[in-house]
C-alpha cells in the first residue's frame, strides 16, 4: 500500500525520507550507517577471541613487561581491521611468550595475515601475505605432523575457524614465534619490496640483516661467474650465503667457482631452521654426474645451528669431505625462498687441521672445550699436530668434556696429554677408509698414545648407520664425520676417550665386540656381580670372533654354552675368566709378574687361574699405513691366546679382550658326564626309596 502512494520519481521529499530526504538518498544513508557499524561488530569476533585468551592478550600486571602486544597492534591497525571486517582471511597470531623472545623489535601485523581462509589441512606451500608487495609465507609440514609458517610452529589445538558478520570465513592459527619479514634499514630511501634472492644479494647493504653481515665478496663472485639466473629462479629454494668475514683468507674468494656457488643452493626445497630435518642430507644444485654435494643442517645443545656440505664425489678442484659453517643469520624470507647467512663458504677445503681447531674454538664454537683443554696442558699436542703432513683427529664435543670423571685428572698434565694423544691418528682416515678396514674385522688403528689402539665399529646401514670408536674403555659415537682439511680429517665424537665412566657390566653391555660374552653371562646370572663398584675385577673377555672360532673347533660344546639348559657350564667357564682381587692387573703388570716366575696364579671367582703373559713385537700393516707395535700373548694350559685389546678401563675394574676363550672340550663334556652321573644316581635313589616303601606296606 505504501509504495504506490509514495511515488517513484523521488523528486518530492515526503515523509518516507530521513530528514525529508528522497528514498534513494535514504537508502544510501542506511547503507553508510550499516558500514560504519560493521567494522566494530565484525572485527569484534576475532578481537574478542584474542582478548579472552590470556596467553595471547595482556593483563594489566603483564602490560609493563611487554609493551608490544599482537592484540593491541591488530586493534590499532586500520588495514587489518578492514580485512577482519570485510574479507575472508587467515590470521597467524604469536603467543605472548613469542613476543617476550622478540623483545622490542618491530612487529609487522600485515605479514601475519593472508586474504584467503585456510584451515591447517588447507594450507598450501606458499601463501601471499597482506603486507606491501605481498611477500609470501612459506608452509612446511613435516613427518611428525607439525606445521610451520616460515620459522614458526602452529600450535594445532588452538586454531579457530569463524565467520564474520558479512558471512566471510576466517581462520586464526596460534604460532610460537613472531613472523619476521625482510625489511630495509630505517634510513633507506630506496623502496625494496619482496625481492628475490638475487635482488637480496644486490641490495643487501640496504637491508636490515645485521651490521656485520655484509655480502660484497660473495656477491661479486656470483656476478663474475654469471650465476645470477640461479638466484632469480622462480619457485622456492634455500640459499646459503657466506658473509664477508668468511673470506678473510685472501685466496679463498678465488676458490669460489660455479660448482661452489651451486653447492650453496637447495633447489625446490625451502628449509627454515625450526622445521629443518636435522642430520638429513639435502641435495644441492651441485649434484650431477661429475660432482655430488649435499648439505645437512644440525644443531648443538647450546642452540647454535650449523650447515655442513659433504662433497661425496669431487674432482681436482673440489675435495671430498665435509665443511662446517655456522649459521649467523637464519630464516630471511625472499620472494623465491629463504636465505641463511653462514660464517664461511662451504665446499672449500683450504685450512689445516690446526687452523680448523683454532677457528672452532672461538666463543661457543663446537670444539672450544677440546681446544681449551689442549692449550691448558701446554699446547704440546697442537704443536705435534702441526708437524704431521697427514693426521686424523677425533675431537670430543663441548658436551663430552662435562664428564664428571674428568674432574680428578684435569690437573694431571701427563695423564691429560696421554688422553689427548689417544684422540690423534697419524694417518688420514675418513669414513670410507674405516669401512674398508672393517670389511673383514673391526678396524684397529694405532694412536699417538703409547701402545694404544682405537677400535672402530659400524652398525646399521644407510640413514641408520652408526659408527663408534672405542679407546681406553670408552665407546664414543661419531656425531660429525669427515670434516675435511688440507692435511687430514676431523671427526667430532660424543665422549672423551680414555676416561671410563661405566662399570664392567656397562662396558660388556654397550660394546658390540663383546655381545656374546654379555649374552652368556645374562642367562647364566653371572653378570649381576659386575656392577658392584666395591670390588676390583680383571676380566679376560673373549670377543665375539673368539666364540665363533670355538663353534668351528668344538661345535657341540659351543652349542651347549649358549643354551639356557646348560647355563651351569656357561657360568663355570666365565668364572675362570674373572679375577677378583684387591687390585686390577694391567697387561704390563702381568708381564712383569711373569718375568719373576714361570707362571702366575690369579684368584678367580671359581678357584684360581694359572697363566703366563708375554709381550711380543709385531708389525701392523694395512693398505693405509704400516706401524710397529707390541702385542700381548696369554699362555694358558700350553695354549697361546692373543690379547686383541688390552687394558680396557672401567670404573670397577679392567677388561682384556682376548681372541679365544680359556676353554677345552673336556670342560663341558666332563661336567656334562658328572651331571649325568648325579642325575642317574638321584633317579636310582628315588626308585629304591619307592620300592622299599611299597615293600613295607605289603608287610
């Protein structure tokens, strides 16, 4: 009724208008009024959600400690409010704890927003942010199910999906780190928005990447070698760029050729450090038929991140082996991936072992404790290393030197020098050499420490491969192998050799060479005593190959010894090998005692052990080196048994690893016969008892 009477011309200001305005104008007023109301109403949903969550917003008590809050930044940003009011979006919200770590650095709200709504399942590999130039956000989903946006992890249980008052779908993800875009220095007048990796290199002097992180030398080499296209490649890649400090060695820049530049780029693979698969080799652009280079990320316990190149296949210009470089500025996003600034160039082998140790002792370097220990003991070891044309160092990590057992010997210079020398091999020995040595036997390698050998062992294959080294009673694992230098290799290990911290039982349990003796002792309940730190054990332990020889020599005996039903025999044999006395007996002690008498008698768990020990000169030779050495032989019951590994120290004794058990076939046969006689006698006695009992009843 009202519409026809009001007329459609709109040229008359009847009562249908607001304040006498025509109807069309009225409609405009109403729409404008609604739009004015919408921002407050629509944005309140997410803002209210943020204000309700005490971990995301600030209470009055915390406000003084943290003046920068994402909630307040979002609330005061007009563009962000407009997006929340009018558009679909995804919002990445850092926790307060993330802001505490971020301290007073600038926070870019729009870099935390994208104008498309995506749940965790819908997140794509790259998402354009709402910041000027739309620099991308990179999404990583790892095997554990974790999802990262750039270097920040999404907290899965806190994601929220909602709809604003215009029906626009919006998603909020809570993240554990503030997102940091690439920005120019504050006083830079040149406009820089969303550069690719080559533009980053070109304009790095104008960017906020740290005062000490200049890239002029590497930039000139990239241009000189014509590799601009590599850094301009579309898609997502990881670029490792060495800073100028890494080229202080004047000749180093001349070694940067095309292949070296390729070895610093991981194509089609965007890796931020928090999401990086640790200790997993990644192929580089220098992975071809004639050269193969991988890069691996790893982190020390102190949080320092490293990148290491491993040249698996090299040539005359590119040596095989590993080069380590600390990441000095990580996770710099660019249009076509991410940039990490590193301390020195990868792939280039131009330092001696000594120079490498010196470079890694700076501040909290990976080998600082090792280097400091060398210098605090006169630096003699370092001088020795300098004199060798070829050398291999097994360098304990910083954490390895925290072993409490070292406290009692740090001031003993002679003992410490002996321990340090145990970590030095006077030959170049990389992992490939060790594998070749281990084809037929566990590799035995002499050290600078007098008459001390190291024993390498390889367990597992492929990604599960673990290489251990035993020296002076300590089993250490190689955690970083094949660090290449001009005169040899450095392997970083997780324990200090020669400083035992385990019992005899612990050593048996952990040493792969002694597994058969350990197993035999377990099912015969013989091992239980070996953890007693109040006793002093000297244990002659047959290595696994020794037991394998008995299987060939006496098959039936070997079979019985490893059967639970015959554990009595197993225990009796092991008791013969275990000396329990007021002291432990080293091989030198036993040789000296043997010189005073034709034979020596040692108290064992079982009874006593009558042996003689002799020292024999020998010659150790393999395809890598030739060495003079002194070995030990045990003479027992007119048999000669070689000592494969003497003087393995433990906290409650000493182990001598021998090539063959002190065993004769009659030991088991005689015991078995005696056992059978006793069994038959018991059966006969029981039978007679039953017959007599029945006879009495019959009377």
